[in-house]
C-alpha cells in the first residue's frame, strides 16, 4: 500500500526545490559576471607575445628595447622601478646658425634625474630633484620634504604587457619619443620665440634609432619644427635637427661628496638639508669632480702613485683635423701631472675615436664617452661643460667643445699682444708649432673646466710685473700661477727681452687644487670628517699668492681681472700700451702689404682697439677697487679692504694721460682711410666713453662712499668726481675728440643725477650721489663760461654754449 504524502508537505518540498534552483542560478550568474569582469581586467594587459612579436628587433641592456615595425617598446625590469637615472638631452646634428653660433652638435639642452614608477595600470616617468632633501632619511622631516617637493610627471605610459615571470613591465614609447615633449626638446622656449616656431611637424619627425647598453639607453630623434623665421634655409619655413636622448643609471651608492670651500675654486652642486640639527634648513654645497678611486688602496695610502679603478678618458671627435690631434692629446694629458700630485697615475687619457669597423656602436653623443668635439663653425670660442650627479657632485661625462675659427682669435691676439717683443708673432702665417702650443693650452684650460675647475682670476696677480721680462722666470713659471686664469699671453715683455715665454702653461695652483679636490682622504665616511684635513691643506698655503683663488665675479677686485697679468695694473698696462703703439705702427706692413688686401688689417685694427680698452679697464678697476681675500674667521685680517688712496689717485692720473688726453696714436690715417669710409672721429669716442661711464657708475661711487665708513685715509667719491671733472675739462687742446668726451661727461653726470638703476647695493636716492653730482655741475658752470668767452673758435663756442644749456636744464628742469 503506497504511503500518502500530505499536500502541505508536497507544497513545502516544491517551494524548497524551486528556491535551490534559483539560488544556484544566482551563483552561476555571479560567477559568470566575475569571470567576465576578470576577463575585462585581463584585457587591459595583452599577452607578451602579442605585443613583442617574433619579428621584433630586440636590444638587451639597461632595459630591453624592442622595435616592432615602426613602434618602439621598453621592457623595464621591476627591480629598476623607483631607481634614479640621469637623462641628458643633446643636439646630435644641427642646422647652421641655430642659436647664434654658440650651439653645435654636442650641445646639451637639458639634464635631469628621472625615475620610472608604477601607479595602478600605468608607468610614470617622474622628474626628481635633489635640491631640497633630508639627508637623514629616517628623520620625521623627510615626509614633509617629500610632500612639499612633489615630483612632476614628465609622461604617463599605459602598461602593455608583462614578461613571462612578471619581473618586467612593457610600455610603448613611440608616441613619447615622436612628440614634442618640452623637457627633452632640442629647442628652448627662447629659440622657439626667436624663430617663431609653431610646432612639431609629425610627418617630418621620426625615431632614428634606439640602442640599449648595460647602463644606458641612447635614442636619436630626427625632428622638424615649422617656423616662420628659421635661422637658415628660410624658404623651407622649418627647422630640422637630430636630438640625442641619453639615459644612464646613476650609482646605487652615490660617491662620497666633498664639501666646498670658497678658498679653492670648484664648480658646485647645492642641497638644502632639512634634517640638519642646525636651527634652519642647512645648505650643503659639494664640489663637482670625477670619481677617482685607487686600484691599490694600500699602496696609495703609502704615498705611491696608483692608477685609478676607472680613469678619465677623452676621445677625439672623428672630424678633428689630423694636424691638430697631437696638440689636443697633449692638452688633455697635461693634467696627468697635477693628478700625480693627488696620488694618481694615468688618471686622464686621450684616445682617437674608434673607427666604424672597430666599434660600430660608437657615438660622440653616447653618455658613456667624453669627447673633444671639433665643431665646423665660424664661432670663436671653446668651452668645457660637464654632466654631474646632483646627489654627490660626481661628474659622469663631459664634452670639450672646440670651434674651428677659435685659432684665428689666438693668432690675432698673439700678433697684437706679443708682436712688439716677439718677432715670430709678426705675421698672419704663424708657425704651426706655435699655433699647436696655443691650442694645447686652450684645450688643457677647457679640460680643467670639465674636471670641475672654474676660472681663477687671481692666478696672474701672483707674479710681479717685472718678472714677465725675465726669460728664466717665464720659461719656468709661465704667465700665471694657474692655467685656469684668463691670462693668454705675456704682453708685458719688451723688445730686446730674451728667452721669453709668451704663452700660458700649467701652474702650481693647478697641482694644489687637483690635490685638494681629488686626493682620497683615508678613514673618513662622511664629508664632514674630511674638513679638518682639507682646511689644513689650505692653511699650509695661506698667504702665498701662488695658491690664491680669485673669483671671476669679483669685478671690483684688481687682483682678479679677466685678461690681466701682473700684480700692478698701472705698470702692466703701461708696458702693454707701449707695445701696442709699436704694433699699430707696423700693422699695415704685417698685414695688407703682405696680402694685398685690407681684410686682415680691418679685423686686427678692430681687435687692437679691444686690447687697448682691456688694458685701460684693468687700471679703472683700481678706482673704487676692493681687494677680496677669501678666508675663514680663524685667519687674520679682513676679507675685504679698499685699494689705498695713493693707488687710486695714480690710477685716475694714468687714465687722464692715457685715455682722456686723446690717444692720437690710435687714429692712424694709413689704417683708417683704407678700412672705413667714415666714422673716424667716433673710434676713440666709443673707447673713451666706455671707461668714463665705467668710472662714473653708481656702484663705483657707492664703494667710494662706503670706504668713508671703514677707512681713515681714503679716496672719497668727491675726490674722484673732482679729479675726473678737472681731467676732462683741462686746458689741453679742445678738438673734436675732446668735445665728444666733454659731452659724454655731461650726459653721464645727468644720468647719475636723474636715473636710478634697477639693482644697487645701496639706496641711491638717499645717498650722497645726487648731492655730489649737483655740486660738481655747479662747479663746472664757471669753467664752461670762461672757456666759452675765451675761445675764438666758433665750433668750440657753440659747444660750450650747448653744454651750459644742458647743465642748466639738469639743475633747473622746466
């Protein structure tokens, strides 16, 4: 008999089964949606072999780089994410005249520290700064430094794929390297504005090559910008150039920095350290230098000469003329001796660039190589820039730039400055050995910059003026205590002086500074631990002018002057002008009479005026001059002291005799009437006025006023103004030159009376300046009236009436 199930139970079971089916259906639907969502998420990243296909051209190095058709990809190892790298942008090929002649193949347009960082499904290229840091990264302030110095994003890349074991991330860089990204562009905002650049022409811009090496990646881009006023090939309306992008891995452990001391000249990098225990953000300044470490530290510590682990190597540009290679190599390796003073043997080496067969990958723009670039350009210059790690000051790479026409400048200066005492300089065809020696010293000077040394303008002040006429002294010591001075030639030696060296050379300061910056100091683990030894080396040489550093920025210091030699500007310039007079008399014979044209005569006469003006400028600096002797508080004496009254007074008298009294020897008819149709009277006016205005400057007058507060026997601003007024308005012959000078004087005094420059070290309006100028104008009025009434020359009478009217208008403005 079949057991009957109650209807109520049947209904309950039916409802339960229906509910189970509905629940399962919901679960299945949910799983399906999750699967679909996961599938969607996975679709954001493609399979590796779908991105990097079997046809890809792969280069393995710092990153793997891949070219797939026309597209480029970086495969970034995850271990290199959040790692510091140095990015340097250079011009590899350049159109003519871009940048006005001071840009060239090899010119750096930007350098920056970058890191690749992952954020969600993107890789960000971040630009990092080390100008503000917390050197103690465990300090709480470190987090504040980060949030108040947020690192900008140069570019954001979508993640395309991961490698098989997910240890590397693939991004596409085609768009990034094919578009106009300002921070890695070859054209600055200034040049874009100058040439009216509208934008990048994508149809004429492309990636030339991408190469990966163990520590760097090198990219070449061919770019064309549309421009309304390009520097050359104007009919095309565009600027085409090739740009090289270098990215190199910075050392995981930065080089131990060396703290800067202003008493020894070095280029520097700066950091603001917020983790300092000082009651302020502490500025740390480190010198820039190459990382030289001895191969044998124990032998080095014993005082033996030891080769560095990694020497500094310079390659010669493949375009270097064969006749000059020998001298360029000598200029580079001249620094081996100073490095020996620092304990290193063969620290710097010159090599020819490898041939295409020897190294097909070699490129002068490759950041692994330091190169002496030889530039086919009419620019007359040479420079020695470098690239350094901002964390430590370690120099990573440098390129010396030599412009082809620069040797012409040296030939001209050689003729003008040494021709009186040096018969071999009296020609346009200077002997190749002499030209080579000049180039050798210029290259060595530029290499010095690339090693971290700025100009030392005090080095030529170390030698007595009379020593420059001593052959034995000059052969041994050259013409300055440092090659890094702007002292090119011995312009003091006189005709008849024998065995004179006329060209500069390495000096004792170069050995001293190299040792100070590069010698490894044992048993130190921080920059601060080195300071006692470094200060000791300075104190050993303190007071010896051979080891003094003079800043180029010290335009007020007679000890630190560009192009000056000797420790007495008055005597040195007197000798120099005496030589120039001899050269001026013979200039046509040495030039136009040999070439049968006036081109060289015109060029050299223009430069002769420049040489004369420099000699005058050296004496002008004495007036209102202030000696700067950099020192620590533990050293005796003050840092700044005024030039003595007697020297300043003598300098004004010298300027009166050599400048304000018309130097008619510069107005040579045989020259002027063969090089210009007019403007003869303006030749001297321009030189005289330049130095008159230099004397009558707010800053110089301010220094003279300042001397009243610190000196007992001083040359006052009033003394100078009175002496200049009397010098300009003497009873000497009044001719066209003197009238020009007197008008210039009145105009300059009016400027002092009515104008206030944008920048000054003192409040001019509330100083004595305007009162002094007003007083001098009033003192001038009787002189002008007397001269007007006494002259029978109509032009002179008109001249003085004009000056009276001008002065009256200043004193009594309508």
